[in-house]
């Protein structure tokens, strides 16, 4: 996913338990001391590798975190983010460790996509960064600062085991189990709309597949974030508003507790903040970010034990939450095929479900209601 090392296909729950650090334990309280806010109203919504001079523009569309700082962090970058009240996930350098604006750094970031083939000084690409080296780097970062979580962003190999961009590491799925040891925020990127890889081209469900793979590997205290496409990474195909919405909710429904957007574009000309080329995507991202912020206490709460059942001709993924005596069902179709979906909820009889963000309701009779889903459609229900 690096801007400078583009290869062709692009490559939190905060600590709740304890992590091993160079032979001793780091408490949850220590990691939270300078980590992301524990406020239930806060949900991490980031943007990848953007110049802090654009902070005001991103804050206006609901971004609260800059993930990665190009050739930084520098003091000027941190000071600019501090002035705008935006957090950072940044590399750990001497400036960052000693900056008077260090308070904006809420997590340390390892070098991007260690699982991909790494560029060689002589040109071309070598193997991935060995998994044990990735885990060792996490321990070293925590030795220098145990008060912030460590984030690792992986490439699309998390979801696509056939990804050639991993070089000699291709197919080694055990890599991730070792590489994530000791880290706190696990993320990865895959961009199905812009991808030219046959296995994933146009298949948004790969977003969910990778999130699920990381969630399964995560241990207590490790959370999962997701990088999401917003721009025409293939000039022949631009993501639609509906596709961006589907990818966001696929990630959240499958267990992501933070998101960040990839907004670069490389053709016909490079633009770092290319999302602003597309007003309809800016509108969708702004709307989605506002919705996530309004639902943050719900999303951050535990999933409900109440059972629901679905009947549909296509797979539909759901997440159920209960917050302040209200049931929330978040649902996304996992194929690009329209379907009518029947949902039955235990212990609910006759009422209405408000469809959040759509200015409509659906009637529930004897615990059951039906709704129409377009291909990769998303509906969010609130049931008193």
C-alpha cells in the first residue's frame, strides 16, 4: 500500500488484556495511557499516508486519525496535526519519541506490508520480512515506549493466498500467526474494485475474508482494522458509493474495530488526495463516517447473544448488538446479486424496525420481517 513502493495491486479494540514485552508484561492500563481514547463515543476513522497540511479537509469529512506520515514523523507534521486535533499512527523515530507534540501519536506503526516481497537496493524484489523479525520489531518498539499500542498493516495475502506480490512467501499463511505476536492493532489492505488479480477482481467479499482471517488469529487484546479503497486504482474502474459503503460495513460486521481509507491515485496522473476528485465518494465517506460516529457506543459494545435467522438466496452477513434496550441488526449481502431477505428475531413480536439512514421502516410480524437487498447491499436496523 506504500505510495512510494507501489507494486501493481495495492498493497481496535484497544489492548484489553496483557502482552508479552521482552520477558515481562505490559498492562492494559500502560498501553492505554497514551493510546486511543477509551471514550465510548470515539471510533477510529483514518486516512492513509496524507500530508498533515490537508488535515482540515479530512477532519471536515469525519477523519480523526492519520495513519502513516510520509518521510516522518517530523516535528512540523506532528505540530500541524496537534493544531487540528487529529491523531496519528506513526513510525517510531527519535523525533516522535521526544516531540512536545507527542500526544497526537496514539499508536506506533511498523513498516507497511512486511508480508509482501521487499524492494532490493539493486532493484527488483526479494522475500518478505521474516515473521520472527516482525515480532521482534514489535518488542523493540514497546521497549522504547510501552504506553502506546503497536500497529502492523499487512498486504492482501491475508485474504488472497495466491497473491504473487509476496514473492517466496506466497502461500505461507502461518506467517501471520507468528508476525502478529505482541502487536495490538492488526490491519490489512485489499482493493477488489481496483484489483487486476483474477481471484479478487470485483469481489468485495474478499474484504470480509481477510478481516475474518485476522480476527481468528487475534489473541485477547488484539484488534483488527481495515484499509478501504475510495479511488480509481484502475483507471477503467472507479468504486461506486454503494461499493465503498459495502466494503466499510463488511469490515465492521466481520469484526473490524477501526477503518482507514486509501485515497491515492496513480493514473492518469498521481494525486495524493484523489478522493477529492470524486464528490460523490466524498459525500458517501462523509455520510458513512457520521453514521459510524453516531453508532460508536453500539459498535464498540459486545455482540448480542439473541439469535436471529435469515432466509435468502444469497449469503447475508449480520452483526447483532443491544444497546440501551434497543436491538441493532447490521446486515450486508455478500454477493453481487439482488435478493429478498427474511429475518426472524427471537423475543420480538409486533413492532417496526427503523432502517438507519434510509428514512423508512419495515414492519415486524411475529418476529419476522422482509427487506430487499441489492447486490452487496447494506441495511442497518434499529428495533426498540
